[in-house]
């Protein structure tokens, strides 16, 4: 009776909230947006019972599996190697500032203790532990913020009907109503934002499955902001941000690009930005996917994201046993060695004066600009900056002075040799603004 009463109260409380007419973010929300812009680097974790099939998080619909049989995976889910503190430590050592975890993916299985459905990691598995709770505690211990991925799609519930573009062949029989499904989501969101302490943000996904459905997002967003005003809302709908959203994400792309084919309608907004990418090729654990990206490539993606005023959310898909693949751990540690040295050129910065170029990007903090040279074929680099005077230009790694010359085209950096570092960073500290003097003068300090 306690469980029944609790879920009724949660559902009624969520369903009674009206939509917000015009979203006005709270002071706490605005402060968290700035924290998010400063953070630059996060860990995405896709993990659920789908990991047991070792074929990615979309295996239920991609393989046309019977949903009732798929449910039986839960009865064998016992991740004996799961250690939330180890996950958080690896993220922190890599230089990450937050973790985003899949609380419920498209298969409908909840990785937290929910009263809204018995189809969850506590009630349906012999493991019986609340993964979200343990991860929330571990993040707090390590000084990380926890974001929660939450799917708008559900290939399990019969009231997610009419079916969307995905999950049509799983053998479900429709029952219930769309309003039932919306109330279910509101009840779960209420639990997530009530039972686990401060949540940095919610990472919604799946609107694109049924873009014409009555999602009632403004009402749902109002619920989130009422429960935790500082909680940031993002939605991976691949469009310009909707009313009530606090940050904008780009799947497998930098802001303004569309190489992956998801962002053709995603106009870049003034909200905090985030790019998400995988360490190999898939999000959920895939035993045949050995195509891990080199650490150099991932570091370049991180740096380019910062130069485009965005964060990088880098994904790992844990094994069904609960531990990270060996290759992913090695990559995180290698990236961590780099961020231990070069993190200050990213954290707390914004995109620099020079727009991203084929050779690299710039970031800035106050009167300091960091020139990130990623792929330069010459020993000189012209920065088209004409209205600033240099106080100091040095190689960031060791403080070696960098020869530079002001020309009518801008600031010419003479590097001495073609850079071969993963990221050759030149730190430029500018003099206070005033009328510039004659052009063409040379300085070595």
C-alpha cells in the first residue's frame, strides 16, 4: 500500500502542474549555466540490460527482438564488477567535471529504484541495487555533478502509442493512453529530482521518434524547474532549442556542423553548448566494436569543442559486468595525463578571438588567449587580430618566449619549427586596450 500511495501522489503532483507561459530561468539556473560553460568536459555512460547482449543500446529494435523475451534479461543482470566510485574516479582523473548517465534508455528499463514500474534494476534483477543512487553518492564524493539521460521513447510500455518510427516490431500490444504515458514520465522525473539530491541537468532524447506527438514539453519542463530550479534541461531533438531548455547538444558534431547528419535543423543558439561523441563507434557496449579512436583524436575533439564554445561529453559503454572496457580505461587515463597539463587552457574559457581554423582553435579567459595549434604545416602562424597589443607570448607548456610580429594583417607568431605536439599551445597575454601604435614593429617579449 505504501508503494501504491507513493506513486499516486507523485503522479497527481506531476500531472497537476500547468505549463509555464514564458520560461524565466532562476538565478540558480543561470549560475549553473555558467558552471556548465566552464566545465568543458564530461563523461557519458550508456549502460543497461542491453549491455548483456553486447550489441549496443538499440539491439531490441535493431534485431527485431520480442520485447517479452527481452525482459527476461533483467532476471540475469548481476554486474558483479560495478563500482560507482571507480567510475567517478576515472572521470575525475580524465579531467572531467560531470557524468551523464542513462537512467532510462529507449528499451524502457529503469536503472534506478522507481515506484512507477517494476521494470527496474532494483525490483527486476538479482542485483537489486539502485545504480543512480550509488552514482549520485560517488559523484558528490569526487566533486562531480551528475546529469541524467532520460528517454522520451519507450519500446517496453504499451501506452507509448501510436508507435513511433522505432521499436515497431517488438511484439507489444497497445493498451492504456498517451496521457498515461506522460503521467508515468512525470512520476519518474519527480522521483529522480526528489530522491537523489541535486541533479546538474536532464539530457532528454527521443522527441524525434514522434515529432508530431503532443509531448507537452513545456509542462514537463515546468515540473523539472519547479522541483529543482537549478537543474539544466537539454533535449537531443536536433532542432533549435525549445522554450524551457537551458543548454543545447549536438550529437557527434561540433556546433554548426552536420557531418553526422543529425544537425541539419539545429540552429546554434546562445545557450550553453555541448557536443557528444563516442570513444569507439557505438554508445552501448558492443563486443565487436574494437574501433577505438586514438587519444590524440579525442583530445583534438575536446579542444575543438572548447574553441567552438562547447563542452565535450565523451561516452563509454560499460560491459554487462559493470566495468569499463580496458581500451576505454586506457584512453581516459591518457586523456587525463594531457588535461593535467593543458586543462587550464580549456576550463573556464570561452571561444577565442580567432574563429576555428583548419590549423586549430583559440580559447580565452580574461586578457589571456590560448592558441591551440593542432595541425599546422608551417613554422609561422598569422592570427588576424589587429586591435590588441601583446604583453607576453609564450609556449604554454614550458614558458618559452614566442617571437611575434605585428603586421598589417594581424599578429604573426614565429614558432621556430613546425609543431609536432598533440596540441601546441601558445599563451598570449594582451596589454590593456588603448590606441595601437605603428604597425610592423617586432618584439621578442
